[in-house]
C-alpha cells in the first residue's frame, strides 16, 4: 500500500539511507494498524514422549487415505517432509 500511495517514503536518499526510518514505519504498522510483524519460526526443542507412536499412526492414516481415495503417486507432494 505504501509503495502505491507514497513510494517516496521507502525510496533511499542520495546517501543510501532510507528517507523514512524503517523502525518508525514498523512501529506505525504494529501499533496504529495492529499489523503483526513477521516473525521467523523456531525449531522444536522437545519431542513428545510418544513421538514414535504418533509418527506411526500418522503414517498409517496417510496410507489409508491414499488407498481409500486412490490418490495417484504423481500427486504425492512433500510426503517425505510430513
């Protein structure tokens, strides 16, 4: 929206610094518009005690649905990341 309505706010000055400080823009978006800032995700630190059982159950649920719905092998996407 800013790029469309007021692109000069984000354009760098001749010295290379932004004409509108990024921190002020972040505070405005967060406090005035209640827009959350994007946060990076953190890796999980703990596994549940029954993680092996949960993985096995998830695997069998996946196999069951693939078989029941006759999902073709070419449609399996990111199954190795699940």
